[in-house]
C-alpha cells in the first residue's frame, strides 16, 4: 500500500523554504552572464496574512507591491500520480522524502531525493510517480513563479495473498435484473471507490478479513449499504440490487436509427408503443393516432390511410404480410407486444419492398432475442390473459420464445352492451372470444442466423341459442389464420442476404347453429357452415449492401401461390343466397388458383452531403388460373435535401397496384377478384422535417394521390349486389383522387414523458356511376359524378401525452376528434328524404348519393394510469386503460322510422333516430415482468 503526505501539509512546508524566480535582468532586457544561474533563490516567510516576500526582495525582483509585501499563493495539487508498490518486494515498509521543483506551468520540472528509506526499488517507484504530478502554478504578486516543495510517498507492504479476503459480486437493478455498468463500490466509508462494475455488472476487490461496510452507487439508482463479514483466504460472492429512482423510466434511448431515406416514415419505440392511452397496450393500435389516418369507427383499429380503403394498407411482420391483424376488429393485435421491437408507419410512398398495395404500409419489427437469461411476462385484465417466455441456450446459441393469450371478452363486453342499450335476449346469448399464439426458435449459424417463427389467431363472434326449446337458431362469424415462417440471414458479397419461406392458412366463415331435441335433451348443434378457405405458400429473397457513404443498394424478389376454395356444409349458404341459386359470380363461387410474383430494387444515392436520392423499381405479375395475367411496373422516387442540421425538405412519388379490395382483408376474395383487373394509383408527397429544439420534431406533409383505377367492394355488395347485377353488369372499376395536408409535432421518449399532436386535412373523392330517384323512390336514371369517398373524414385531430410522475406513477391521456363520414350506406345507413305519399302519409325515400348527408363529428378522451413496483427480481405494473373515458356516443347511422300515433295525437310523423353507442373499452390489468 502506498500513500503520500496530504497536500495541505506539503504546502505549509513552504515556510522557510526557497522560492525560485526568473532572473531580474530578463525583465529589463539585459543580457545574462554566460554560464550564470538563470534564477534567483530568496527566502519566504509566514505571517498571519499568509506566505509573503519582503518588500525589499520584491523590489529587487522587479515586483510592483506599492511598497508592501508580496503575497505568495502556493500551488495546489490538481492531478495525482500514485506510486506502485514494486513487484517482487515483500515485507518492506518505508517512506521516500522528495523535493520537487514545480515550474510556472504547474509541472514537476525536477525531483530530488532528500531522505527516507534506502530501498532502491521504493525510491525508484516514488521518483517515477512524482513526475506525473500536476499542480496549479504558484503565484507571487499575481505572477506565476516556480517553487520548491517537499513531497513524501509512504509505502506499506501488501499483506500475503493467503491473509487477504476476496469480495466479488454482481450489481443489478431491482425489478428488471438489468446489470448496472460502471456502478461504484466504496469500502468502510472511503471517499474514493475501490472497484467499479464491468459490462456484466461484475466487480472484484481484495481487502482485510473481518467486518466491512459496503456502499454501492450507480446513476439513476438509490445508493445502498450492505454489511459483509469476510473470512481470511476465502472469496465471498454477492448479489446487490439497487432501487431505481424511477421504475420503467421514460429515458432517451440511444439507438442505431436507420437513416431516413423515405418521404414519410414514423418510427415508434418502447413505451410509445405500449403505454399510449386507449390502445389497451397494443403497439399496432397506436397507428390510429398518426397523421393521415382516418377511421371506420371509434375503437376499430384498421386505418383509413390518406383516403384509401382499409384493405389497401398492408400490415407486415418482418416482411411477412399479416391478413387479419386485430381480434374482433376492436381487440388487440394478434402479436404479443413483447415480440415487437419497433413499428414503422409509411403513410405515403413506401419503399419498393412493399408491393401489391394501394395505400400505406405498417411494419412491425420483431425484437432480437435476449441472450443473457430467462425472461417472462404474464398479465391478466378484464378481457384476456396472456404471457411471454424467452429462454436462451448459451451452449448452442439457440433462443426459444413462446407467447399466447386467451380471451373471455363475452363475459364482460356483451352484458355491458346489453345494459347500455337496454336490451336482453331471451332465447340467445352473444359470444365474443379469441385466442392467439406465437413461437420462435432462433439459432446462430456462424455469422448468420436461422429463425423459425409461427403465429396463429382465432376469433369467434356471434349469437348462441339457449337450449330451452328446439329449433332456436344462432349464427356466428369465425376467422382463423396460421403462419409458419422460416427465415435465414447471412453475410454475402459484402452485404447481408435474407431468404424466407412461409406457409399460411386463412379461414373466414359463417357458422349456423340450431337447438335440436335429442334423447339426452335439447342440445345446440352446428347446422351449417359457409367458409372461405385459402392456403398459401410463398418464398422471398433479399440482399442489401452499402458500397460507400454515397451508395447503398438493396434488391429482392418474392413469389406466392394461393389455393382458394369455399367450404359448404349442412344448410350453410352465403349471406343473401338461396339454396337453389348458385351463381358464376367469382365472389359467390371463389374457388381459384393464383400466383403472385415480383422483384424489386432500391438504390440510395448521396451525390452531395445535403442530398439523398432513393430510387426504386418494382415489377409484379398477378396470375389467376385459367389464363388471367396482369403485369405491373412501379417506379418510386424519394428526394431529401438537408438545408441545415435541423431542417430537411423532402419530396417523393410512386406508382402502386393492388387486386380488388373488399373493405377489410377477406381470404379468397382478393384472389378471385383478379378477373376484374388491378387497381392503380399514384402517390405524390412533398414536405419538411424540422427539429427546432433538442428533443422536439415537427413534420409537415402535403400529398396528392390520383387513383386511376379503383375496384373497391363492400361486404354487402359482394354478398348481394354483385351477384344480382351479374357478370354482364357494368364494369365495377371507378377512378378518383385524394389529397390533403398533415402536421405532427412530436416529443419522442425522454425526460420522463413523450407525446405528440397531429392534425390531418383529408379529402378523398371517387368518380362513380350512381342512381337518381323520384319522389316515390323509383330509379329514374343512372348518371356519373364525383362523390366523397365512403370513409372520407375531412378533419382529424389527435393529441397524446404520457408522463412519468415521481418514482413509479404514470399518467396519460389521448384526445381525438374527427368530422363525420358520408352517410353513404357503406358501414352506415343511407340518407333518406322525408316525403309524403298521395294520401298524405309520411314516407322515407332514398336520397341521391350526391346529396347524402354526413354523420356528426365525434370527440373522445382516453385515459391511462399505471402504478409500478420494483421487487427483488420482478417488476409489477397495475394499470387502468380506458378507451372513451368521456362516454361520448358516436353516431354510425340513423334509423328512419315513424312516430307512434298514440304519442303524437293520432298523427304519424317522420322519426329519424341516431344509431349511436358509447363504445367504452375499460382495461384494468396486472402485469408481472421477470
């Protein structure tokens, strides 16, 4: 052990010492005498005022002191230089007394040994160490001077290894078990740490046996003190947990963000995905609060992106397209949140890798498996329960992750709905159930990885008859899908290559039930089934390489084969179709074989530092057996110009195609609909991104999307009208356009809060053929005109805020407003006019579509509060998340009825009643994370 004389003692040793000062003639420009010592040494002495130089000596040295004494300000040690105890020297103590000359810059210019031990190894160590000392320069009368001062190194021989004790351990964050890097360990009240933790949170130190007080400190955590008793010659391994100052903090996370080369991309991470009020903790539902997004109805999470049909927006999971993303339209997504690392939302002009879509793109990126230890999450709330487990096998480089959930939605939501609407079914009961699963096995293979990922989902919504009497009927809608994806990545030709194979099964069907009298009593049996079933097999390849800071290339190809058919059992038939009536309409008999194939390339070029050009090209082939083939070529371009570090201008355009769509994705129909041709549209976008302050982002976009050809069906039209019109009817293709402006002001995750405000002005029109009606409701002519799109919402406003209060409490709110959609009859009622027949009786007559009204605006407030606890190795979160805590009723349409004559004085009057429901989704739950 080595020590030195404290600094304060050393500086007092200047009393009666020597002061060195530059030769006085130098200040007068006089030449020195050859060989003469170039410094003058004078005595300094101590007074009550401090260390001083006499007035006579000061004048002799050329110092201006106004006739008084000059005050010496001693040097102060600013950089220590400990001396190492020499190796191979055992049992020798001693001290080395030195005299140092500290020059005018504070460095040690000369070192002299003036006393102490004669052990050469100790002297050499002390002299070598002293040269590394640094001081603040001494001053005399305000001028830097060189001084001599004594300095002492004391050496204590280390105890033999067999006599020492070892303390090793790990420091982790309480609750998360996260290793704390750089935590400082203090021993027995020391002011300097004796050890710090490494990248694994480990530390090690040697000390004397016996009792010791250990204190551990780490940024962002409360310091903790521990008592340990160490035994001579033994090692004690400990685990210390530090209480976080904030549980689940909203801290800024430094990420390897992908450079923005697109025109429109918003990326969300961490709590921005899981703690937004009104989203029931689901990452994908946050998309509904982004700019450029309208809605079918409050709570339904399929976005209407920039005036396109919901089915025109694609949902992807690491390149695999997901068919039905949300449970029961209102529920959470079919992927457990712990599998999602981030979400990219492209409102317009997505890159060339996203094909066969006419609208936007949403991609969830699966998190990389954690390879340190076991992780799991379990939760339960009012609607469902689920869990996530992840375990790495370090010996083989394998990681296994499994997740799933099951709902009991019908136990709460359906009785609540009946209570709010004042209805009660005597002979049937509603049901609403779902489940899903995900499983991943990922294996390291040299520099690459191989991943097997499987997921599936089931939803069942309907009315079940109560078995109290025979011949009671029930009906339900049932959807199921499964995906199994094998994906491998590996370095190739200076870049990274990816290969993937995917198998899929999709079912969408109607189930009929009936009570039947059996010997054992009245039971409920399945009466029939009408199911659309699709089996698909696909393959994809991708390669990406960055050639230089100026050039980056990515390219890929994919092919998908779909076999589609209908499953007809019992008395099940298509909605609206009679058993004796089968049509050749592909939407009624959609058995088909289809193959989709395509290739794409994307080039990112940076011709100069402020410019980024991203040019892409995609080519697709759509083939339907027998003999229907459509080819599509899609150029895409995005340009970004950085005016400064904080302001970037951007513009982009692209051509897009997609098979005919039916409101939401329905298996089989997007395949059989290919005989109606492809939809085609352009997307054009200009805007700016601005970072006015640290931690703030502002985005502005203006877009115009000409829709050259649209084939957009709703489910009613598919089930009834297209069959009645027949294939000989008019071409269903239309055209249109959409335009608008978007603004988003965002504070990403950091400083204990996150939030954003977004406003969208959205216009979407269609050039359509429609009927005109006379006063009696008869069609008098067909004409064409420009009509508002069925899902057009002119103004949409969203504000989201989540704030961490104190150590473990989180509060958040969302405010949403939108103007009403047209009352066009698609997911709404059709506008009717109040008329009277020839007898003077009130009647309702269908209004011409170009004179249709609009639904009222809708406003709602969502709320979320969460309390967290950091236990030893577990974090508990209790949360309450309420969609529409404001209890606002949204109008979905109108009932066009007549008043009761007994209540209106014998008169029968027009009565228009709103179809409105205060859709409220309360989510009280508890989550444990290990």
